């Protein structure tokens, strides 16, 4: 007998328009011309070194990957991230589920970041109509269309809407493809079920995004540069909404993991930057690199010349490149992301910096 489950359909879901927000993107975004404020001479030297490696990677057609936590989006760094992609300095962007959500809320309503403490006390944290409805629906549609997680949301932002098929078409599609492509057939059935449950009309669902110029994933989709989302189940506010659909999240997130791994497979002589991501970035990188090495070894090769820069606020005076892994009685040992990335071969450096200062300095030096 299955365990009892909480019924999300009984939640009192409030209007997103009524939510208090801390960050307003037009007011709080950081211009690409703002000067970094708090970087040491050593930090600037390391950024110079990173810039040289990025330029070399671009000349060789190798991957330049930038992964980041949600605070990079909340801190208003969208203009710099978009510029790095538009100007061809970065070939792949990746973030966690929260980064996807903040980016979407900025594009949709120009503001994001609720008061977690206050809203948990009120039983209201994350229980908002538009965020849960539209992001989850974009993933159900994207799973049927064969898209990735960030790609699904980015497409919705860029096109300012979603294509909702007729349920009869979806059932016919499933019947015709269940033998040759059972995954897409199942995704079609899932989408049909969501359309029926929420009584959605077929055709183009118009979803205005008046601030989409601030959307990193929307711009990345338009430029056809991978922007991948790497969620963990239950971590994000969209899981609170009845529209949330686990199979669709799994399908789209799996695609993004494989997009990510494909970029890692092109990382020899390339650059990987991990900014403010203590868990997502190191964990998916180590699995992706292992798969990429497996395939490269079968071709009698090996990925050895990748350059890794880890950026976070935690202080560390340990020289990972020179001194290797610190002993367990040294606090640096417990910088998990450094320890993980140092085990990944290639050349790895750690920079203590605010993500705003780092990204501004990086972009301005690349220019």
C-alpha cells in the first residue's frame, strides 16, 4: 500500500502579482561598464590568466563553460552574462533550478526574490500562481518537444508564449510513435493529461515577457547557445504548484545533463569557470568528465589540458595548484567544491571574490 502524499491541489495559491519582492531588475541590474570594487592584485592576475586561456580556447574552437549559482542572477549580472554569450566568449552557460526561476521572474514581471522567513511562517513561501504554472507548463511542453530544461524556459521567454497542441493530435502522435520513440510518445500523453487537467485551450498561449532583454536563458535560446538547468527534486518553489510534473522535469533535466556533458567532452584546451556553486557545478562536472574521458580513452586520447577556475566568497589561502589537496586538519580541505575540482585533472585555481566583481573584471578584460 503506498504511503500517503500531500495534496498540492488543495493549496491556497496566491497571485504572484501580490508578492513582495526584494530585487527589481531595472533598478538593481549591474551595467557591464561598472568597475569591479574589491579584487586583490593576485585576483586580477588570476583573471588575466583566465582571459588568456579563454582567448586561446576560442581560437581553437574549444568549450568555454560558465556555471553559476542563483545569486549571480539575483545580483543583477544578466547584462554581463548576455554580453559574454553575444560576443562569443562563452559557449555554454549552466545554473541550478533557482537560477532558472529568478531569471524567468525577472523576464516576466521585472522583479524576484521573496522573503523566505516571512512567507514560510505564513505558509506561503513559493506558493504563487504564475511562477509555478508557467515554468512547469513550459517543461511539460518542452519534454514533448524534445527540449532541455533551460531550453524549454528560454524558448518560452524568447517567443513570449507556448504552443499548446490539440489533445487528439497528441494521442495520435503517441500511438504512431510508441514503438519507435516511446519516450516522446509518453511525453505526448503527459502533455495531453496536463491540458485536460487544467482545461487549457489549444493554439498559441500568449505569455508576455516585457523584461525579456534581461533574461539570460531567453537570450541564450535566441543565440542558440546552450543554457542548461540542473535542478534537484524538491529544491525549487515550482515543486509547490499542482502543475509540477516529475516526468517532464526528469526528461528535460536529463537532456540538459547530456548537453552539459557534450560541452565537457570538448574541454581539452578549454576553460571551465564555476562561480558560486557549491554543489551543482562540481557534482555534474565530475560525472560528465568521467563519461567524456571514457569516450576519449576509447579513441586513444585523454582530456588533460583543461583549465578550471573556481570562484566563491569563502576565504582560502591554500594553493591547490602548487600544494595539492590539503590535510584534513586544514579548513581548506572542507571547501568541497575546490576538493572536487582539484581531483578533475588539468589546471585548477581558486579565487575568493564576489561574483559581481569577478564577472565584471572578466568581461572588461576580454573586451
